[in-house]
C-alpha cells in the first residue's frame, strides 16, 4: 500500500483523539486519525460514559414510577424488555458515532481503521483489513485511552465475571450481583442493575465509597445505596473468585472475618489502566511511568520531541473532558501557538443517585495539606426547586480562602449536580470570590440558586437558611456590589 503522509497523526479516536484531530484540521493541518475500533468515540462513547449514562437515565423511570404514588399518581408493574433497552442504547451510540464521523469527513480529516504501531519517531505501520498501511508524519498525538483493570486473580475467563464493558451489554438481569469496587463505575453500574431488579452487593476495600469526594457529599449516596442495594460493605477485600457451576463463588474478608458467598454475576470495577502496550514505543524515545502511562511535560510532549500524549494514556485523572483539554494544549504546542492554560481545574461528576460533583480543592484535601479554609453550605431542604422535584436530599458547599474570600473549591451532592458544577468550575477557574458569586442574580426557582445561597451564607445573611452563627463579614461586606 502507498505511504500516507500527514502533518499530524492522531492515534485513538476517543474524546481526546478526535478533539485533537478536529482542532488541528481547523487550524489548517493535514491530519490522519487512526482508530482500531469500527466506530469513532473511543471507550467513552462506545463502552463507558455515554452508554452508562443512557442506562442510568432509562432505568431512573423505574424507581420514579414507584415514588410517584406518594403524589397521587400510580402505575402498574413495570415490564422490562432487555432487547429493546439494548437496542435503544445502541441507537444512541450509533447516532453519536455517525455524527463524529461526519464531522471528521467535513473537516478533511482522513480516518483510518486499524491498529497502529510506531516504526520510528516519524512513522507508523497501521494494520488494516486491506493490509499494512505505512504512515509518515511530522508529529503524532497518542490518545489511545484506557481499559478496565482486571487483576489476574479475578480473570476467570468466564462471562459471569465482567468488567464495565461486559456489564453495559446487559446480557441478563442477574438475581445476585457482586460489585467489586465502590468507585464511580461500580456505584453507577450497581445502580443500573439494582433498578432493573438485581440484588446488588457492593464491596470496597477502603473505609468509604467514592473516596475522591468529601464524606459529607458521599454519605448521601451511601444512604441511598443502602436502600437500593442489598448491602454496601466497606473495608472488605476479595480473597478469591472461583466458578461453582454456573455461579461465582466469592471469598471475602471484612475486619478479619472471612465469608463465602455465591453470585450469579460479578462486576469488577477496580479502576482503569492505560492502553500503552503494543504501540511500538521501543522504536521511539517516549517513556512510560511505573503505572504504564506515557510521561509528558506540561505541553503534553513525551520524551520524544515528535510525540505527544493526551488523556488517559498520559496519566492524571481519567476523564473525557480532561482529555479534550489536553488535546488543545498538545495541538497548540505543536503549532507554536500561545497555549491554552495547562493547569486548569478539572471538574468531576459521579452520576449516582444522588449525583456528586466537585471541582478545585476539596475539604479533605485542605485538611490534609493544612490549608486554612472556611466552609459555606446550603442544604437543599430549603430549596423550593429541590422540594418541587421531591429531592431535598442535597447540599452545596463552597471551600473559601478566609482572607481573600476566593472560592477555592465547590462540592455538590444532589439530583442534577453534574449540570450545576459548570458554574462552579467557572468560579474556581476565574478566582471568583464568595461575594462575587453571592451578587450574581440566579433565576428562581432553580437548583442553581443553591450556589448563590451558599455564598450568601458565608456572610451570614442567606435568605432561605439561618446562619449557624452571626458572621462579622455581614457588616463588613453588607450588600454592596
């Protein structure tokens, strides 16, 4: 096959990869985008963020229908058609994937389906269905993402032991489901299956679930989970998994006590690992860190001057929106443009019920670093919108630097927290003060008001909640803009 020439070769068609390819093409570069899967979008679209959120949305109707009886609206028993649910979910993925492909075509980005391997710092060999395609480039951006971690001791080679990829296929509704890992993947997928009717047991080796979030936020999810799930066990480790006929035997230990149980399926949700193998990196100067992630500088450049790495494969927080930000940084660095600020704040969202979202400094991090902060909170029980939604189980908190009154971080737990965190991200990114946020008019009745009310409470004059103590800041700041 003839050589393919490009200014920039992008390996991986996920949120980071296609964002990089599109941005470089928009800036006039000849770009080839290489994706080993049949559909662009990467793990996020095809086996992660999008299908999991689709299933969370679809299954939300099940508990909502039951809860509506309290409001005088009742429904008959739910009928679940798994094939139709899978088809609807897959239709969402197909529509999004086709949209990305169309955007690539209209931008003049050449998409190659195949497995890429570096043969030098400026060349690739791409194994396609038609044979090996040589690709030569000036720069390359590695955006190969990550995959679910599956420890060797858990890998029984049997479909009843699943990672998140298998769980999203919804082969059936297991009667008893064991979820190993109380992080965002385990809690989200556990929620989907519990709503569908599985008796779900979640086990977490640490002393709390959702360890990245502050405890006052995650406790709301724990409280809901203990009602929805059969059981939530912390400080629990899995000693072994073995097949027992068509069931999985799990031996686990909690506080020194061993327990053996049988499950119809087991979901392993203990994190993700970078897709850095089989790339031919030995033919370049690029290096890996101990976790298998490519080492990069603050411009996303690897140890090889011609190669850049972004997203999950470059380490750091493994989030799609972080990968998209990395993409802009890498492209601007390659083109010699004034770069996008690298050290931007990255919001995180866990789409459990209730949702949890946070950005910037957490209260736990402040304590660990001995950073002096003040906390301002607004409980959603005083929110008119939360009450009309019948979801007063929420809280909005601000982490504030006492002297400058700058908002260093924001945490939100409650229905729709993922949508609210964008405003908080702007506040942290642009170093807004609590007074500045308090004086922004928010529409009523909305959940966004909880941010304003939390800021107002910092000064001791929140409208819909009594302050715990009279704040000296009220007289200092008053209501002056």
